[in-house]
């Protein structure tokens, strides 16, 4: 419950970051204040004016940490939603129809699993540095390196795990009596899949989503750390940690605070995922009683 409350606080910070920054009298996260640096042009540590100190460009670290929550939560939620949608749909089709459809989708799943997230992100960012035109004619759009490249890369490499989980569950559920009863009453395949089988997958999907969110947060941080994530002007915990590498020995606060924020956010989602798994799993519930 403490972890869930912390996640709620992080989400509120992500939504109201501009208002929080103004309420605390902090500068804009991209405002470079040379007066905040010392006489040698080096960053200054935590103080009354800058509680988390400033970076090597005189930008307020606290403001950037608060804004960094927006990037992490947005990437985590959007990428997880796309991953769950694609993985659940393909897993339902593969597990229910089996045969050639299952074999075809399983081979696509295995092929997708061969693509490493980091290398795919680096490749897309380099190849689309000047923009990549995707789609035919009037429905085409230009893909630029940044937030949506991160979302696409994470979604493309994460859905196979969801598809495998759903497929295994559906292979078992399709043999249950309630499916035979629905089929004997003349229910269509679509009705059986979405009205009979899918509701029975809600619990494991919710649990897996809570586990997938922290993985996506770390993936975004890793891509930003390597410089192929969000735009450099957009505050991101991973990008801040990357920028702090060259000065962390003298400006420890620059790496410490975004690192703590990343650690606590990932830890909170993992704890909530474990708690949901214990609460939803009937065997765990009986054993605890």
C-alpha cells in the first residue's frame, strides 16, 4: 500500500509538474543560470535556492527531476498499453485457433524476440536522424528521433512476452466446460474469445502489466542514457544520469537525485506487482490464511 501511494504521488507529480515547479518558486527546467555556478563555472550543490543543486549548465536539478517523471510515466503507460493490446490480441488468436495460425504467430513471436531493445533503438535513432517517412501517400508520416521512437522500440520488443503468456492461458481455457457450453449454444468464435475467455485473463494481465511498467521505465532510462532516447532538451532521469557521468565525482547531487527517483519508481511498481499477484492468486490467499 505504501508503494501504491508512492506511485500515486509520482503520477500526480508527472501531471502537475509545471504547477509544482511554480509553487516552489523553481526556475524552468531548461533555464540555464550562469549565476548559479561558482566562480570557476562549476555546478553548486544543494542550497536554499536550489534544494537539489544545479547541473553543469546552471539548470535546477529538482525542477528537472520533477519534469523527468512526466517522461518516465508517459513512456511507461503508453508503451505498456500498446504492448498489452498487441500481445493479448495475438496470444488470443494463437491459443484459440492453434494449428497453422498458432505456428505462424509463434514464428513471428520468436523472430521479434531476437531483436535486442537497445540495438534496435540505436539503429532507428541513427537511421531516422533526419526523419523517416513511414506509410504510403497521404497517410504517411515522418518519424523523428525522440519520445515516440522510444515508445515504438519498447512496444516492438515487449509484446512477444505478453503473447506467450496469453497463448498458454488460452490453450488451457479453450478446453474448459464453459467454452463448450458457449459453443453448444451457438456462440461465435469472436464472442467466445472476447466474452468467455478474455475476462478470465484479466487477473494475470493486470499483474503482468504492473511488472512490465518498471521494465519500460528502465528501458527508456537506458535509451536516454545512451543518447538515443527523448530530445536532449526534455528532462529525463536516464539522460540526467548520462550527463552526470563526467562530473559525478565533484557534483554527486547531479547523479544521486535522478538515480534515487528512478530507483524508487521502479521499486514501487515491482512491489505493487508482487502484492497484486499475492492478492489475486487464490492459492497464495489460502496458504496465507
